[in-house]
């Protein structure tokens, strides 16, 4: 009973720290698409009010008849109770001890299906309940869909990424609205050797009706649409997305474009879908989009872990949507635009791009699942806080028994500063980087690469050390070894990032650039003062923009 009360109290505390996540990006990478045979899913949890921290639930046993209180993930609102499982698995972040990992993006869908007042289980609760109860991805899908069938679905339309060491699945779900309990859904396994992705737009269109190895769906996913008058054709022609969440200009430009940009990095055939992601969607007589890009693609070559990290670091560089190319980037070519994304001038509506890497990310991860190692060693959450482009992904093995202090739930929040917090450490550096992006990003990426390359080099050694202990029967010692390693790497990374912040402030303070020599800031001959700093000109194109409407006012009088 003590364990149950402690876990429920912890769950409440976690949920009270979490706020809406409405604009996220996921990639799903099958094991056959990677160099080392890892299956991976990625997730950027993007929200202007989301605090970056690492959730943790220890494994636990419960008596028969125990109940689990459900709190809405976005708000902390109490939703109701459901029966607790007799045994729950350890969950570290969004991966459990069995290497099952889950991410999500919200796509909304038909507004009439977004409310179900008597429903108990929301999308966030689905994720963390399934992680506590599942041994593999297929079982997670069954648990999630059974939960909404039995207790109702209390969220908008969602796409879920669900992975284990052998399979990765995309599950898309939307509620039935008022008057009917539950949801309609389709889940498809990403073929081995392929990758998929989703970013706030439902992506499953037509799907096989008789292939349970690769496709699962609710029995009424088509009949429900017929009852509502949204579909009249043959079952084989039914499209989930086109029926329940039709793609619009915004769905293509703000959402699908992110997945396209990631695909474009690893497959040379993606140029053909450029018009689509620019928002130029074409439709047939059934109002189905006809120029959509595929649900999954095969990369031109096998992907490394670093390649997958690079998918999550993107501002459309080198594409028609490149955010560094228009005037909005300022003189330092910043690939960021402050919100709102849509705006008007002279009654004409314009947009900013929504890239994968964005300023409002709370946390992101690459969940690496490896079938050739015991679960506590095989699963790694490569975890980062704040902006994906500017973060450092830190290795956190799924078998750890303690969360690093700087990532603990409750150490600061979005309105409370904490000097210990990894989130605030990274956020402070990121915000300074935005001020002089084209210069500062070079210094930041040097440190980012040094740290991540070190982790890549250490990984085989750490794996082997833990595996040696495991094979000797010292399983607890192996997990303790992984715990100490993970905690130390996070601690050292946060410290290094604090040092980076101090260095950047000194170097770029007040618009100057302090000179360096042999890795040190350069002082004058007396050693007391710095040598005169650099004061580089703005780019010429920027000066020309300045004088376009101010030429006479700013002209120097001779």
C-alpha cells in the first residue's frame, strides 16, 4: 500500500508540472534502416509552457483491486479511476525497462470528435500507462486501444510513435465525440529498412484490411465514418487521414513540411513533394489530397545515431523553406521567428515557417532500442532539453535506478529559476545564441560535437562493461554501473554548458567580439585589460535594407 501511495503521489506531482504539448515532431526508424540494427523513435515535445525534465516511475507491485487515479496530462485535472495493474514496469522518460518507447504529436482532426465529456483517459495518460504495462510495441497498442474502448478517449486526434527493439509502429487515433465512448484508430508497422514520421498532421491514408502482421485497426474505423456520412465508397478506398483529419494548407506547410525536410536529408527523391509542403495541396472529387508524400521512405543509405539526431536538428536549410534566407532572419541569419506564425499586413495574410528545431521545445529524445543486448543495457534515451538544434543529447540508459538531479521533476519550473536545472542552463545559452546566431552557433556546435562524439566513443565500452557484469549474474551491479555513468554524463554536460554560457557572454558581450589566442582571451601587454575587441560590420545586404527607407536621414553630411 505504501508503494501505491508513493507512486500515485509522484504521478500527481509529475502531472502538475506538465502543460499542453500541441506542436511536436516524431521520426520512426526501423532496425533495418540503421547501421547498427537499432530501432529508434524520436520526439520533440514542443510547447511554450512545457518545462524540460525527465519523468521516472520505478517498477512496482500492487494488490488485487488497487485503483489508479488518472490526471489529464496537459492540465493536471483529475479525470477518474481505473483498475491498477498488478505489476508495473520501470519507466525512464518515455522508455520502459523492456525498451518500449512512445512519443506523440497532436493533429486535432474533426472538431466534432474532439470532445467526450465522460471519457477518463487522455493521450498523455495513454502513453505513460502503456509504458508501465507493456512488454513490446504490439502490446502497447493493445493496451492503449483497450483503455480508450473501456474508459473513453479524452483528447483530440493523436499520432503515436511506438517502438521496441524489433518493430516501430505509427498509431493514429481520434475520439468518437459526444454520445459514443472510445475512439477509432489505425496502427501500421513501418516496414523494415524504412523510416516514417509525423508532425501534427494525421498521415495514415489507405491501409490494408487483411494484414494483421503489419496493420491493426478498430473494427468500426470505416463503419463509423459511414454512419456520420463522411464516407460512401468501397472499404479498400477508405483513407483515415482524409476522412478524420483532412490535410489543409496549414497541415501541409506547418506540419507535413517538417517530416518532408527530414526525409529530404536522407532520400534524394523528395524534391517532387515540394509544392505539397509549400501548402499547394490538390484534391480529387472525394476531397482526398492527391499529391501527398508517402507515409514512409527508404533512406539512400543506412542511418547512424548521429544521422538520426540530425533529423531532429533542422530549419529547412538548403530548401525552398530555408528560414535563414529571408529578411526575417535579421543580419545574423537567425532561423527563428517569434510567434504568432500567421500575421497580416494590409489585410493580406502571411506566415512564418514552423521548423523541426524551434525555440519552444521543452525536451526531446532519440529512443534507441537494441535487440542484441539485455533490455537495461540495450535501451538508451538520448535526452536533451530546450531547442533541438542547440541542445546536447545525453545518454540515459533505460536500466538506471536514479534520475540525474538536474533533470528531476520539481527542480524549478517554467516560472521558477533553479541553478541546478538542466533546462534553465540550456535555455539561457539558447536565448543568448539567438541574439547573434551566425557567429555564436559556431562556438556552440564545437562543444555540442565534442560532447556527443565523446558519448559515441564511450558507448561500446560502457555497453561491454555492463554486459560483462550482467553475464556474470551481477545484474543489479550492471544497472548501478549504468546509473552512475548516465548521471555523471548528465552532470558533466550541464556543467560544461554552464561554462559555455559564461564563455559566450564574455566573448560576445555588448555587440563586441573579444579576441582569442591559443584558446584564451587575449590581454594587452600589461596583462590587465583585454586587447581592443573586434567590431565587425553588418553584412552589406543588411546595410542596404536599412537605407531603403532611411537613406537621406542616415546619410552622413560632409
